[in-house]
């Protein structure tokens, strides 16, 4: 049975000589694909077309993302055709591009949202003391902090003026009208009601363990930058049509961007 793997495993296998195959249609492959990948669309994946692959070397197949079923179907077909070491990169090129990794294809020169996102946004946990958080955040030159839970899911934001009025000051939530909390209390007291940020962004995730938002994630604090990129795409005509959102999502995993 084919093995589902993540991005890190893909990179390790490529370094060991694995073959990389995009199973999306040719036009999608031409726009953007992983470096060195061959294009064998599922529609034409058969005993004849797989002749360009080496059966004794690992083969990694991928498509767009978890919602696309072309890669698992292609992996199963390759296995039925006699390939022993087949791997399915289920997260696909959307995940790869969101991590800011290299790409090849016609869209390579197009600016990507991931290139404009701040990658050093400070984070804190709801149980941390607000004073402690602000001391750490200010030392890094920031006036906001993204609040996340143990699973690194974004819950809300501490804003700039919240900790500047003295130890007994109250802190207003990021939503502009949510809960209040005292300076000495935990961060959960200043989370916005409903956990949202407003502006069309309800949640996100942060993968880093060093107190910063990972480069693989478009943090809610950076959504304004992403929105600018989206408008730039629309105005330039690049990626227009039904697949425009998919292309932007290839660069911004799980980003919530308004398209109206």
C-alpha cells in the first residue's frame, strides 16, 4: 500500500534520489510545479507512460492538496503497475509553496504572498501572564502578540496599547470589543469573544516552537499583506478565473482572504 508522507519526508527522499511526479493536467504543471518533477497526469498514467520511471527507485506523487484525490489514486495505480516504493505527498504543492520552497514553471516570476509575510511574529499561550508576555514582546520590538493554544491554533491577539497604561490597566481584545482582563491576569482574559480576529479571519495555525509564527503559515496579523497580493493578482489578470483562489492558496496555506 502506498505511504502517505509530509513535506519533510519528501525532501529527505528527494535527497536520496527519489523520483517526483506531478499527476495534475499538463497546463497546471506548466504553471507551477516542484523542482525536477515529471508530469504524468492520472488520465494517461499507464504501463506505457510509466516507462520513463525507474521501478526500483522510490516514486513520490503529488497534486494540489489534501482535498485533491489525484495523488492517492495515482499512487495506487503505480503500485498496481508493479512499482514497489510509492509515496503520496498528500498535502501537495499547495503545502510546498506555502513553505516558501522553490518552484519551477510559468508562475515562478510572479510575487508570492509568502515572500511578503513576516515570519518572526511573537506568540504566547492563554495561560501566560500578560505582564510577562509584554515584557518579552517589547524586548523584540513588537506591539502585538498572537495568542495560540497548545496545538498552535491561533485564538486571538494582544494589541499594542494593551500593556502601556500601567500594571492595573485593563486590556482590550483584538476584536475591538471583546473581553477585558487585568494586567496581572492570564492572556485568556484578553482574547476576543469567539476567538476571531475580525476582517474575515477566524483562525489559523502556527507551527514554530520558538515563540514565533512559522514561515509555512500566513498568520492573521499578516492577512493585510495577503489581501494586497490578492488585489494585485486580480488587477494584473494573473490567475484570474475559477482557479485564482487555488493558486493563491498554493502560496498561503489555510489563509482566509476575501475575494469580493
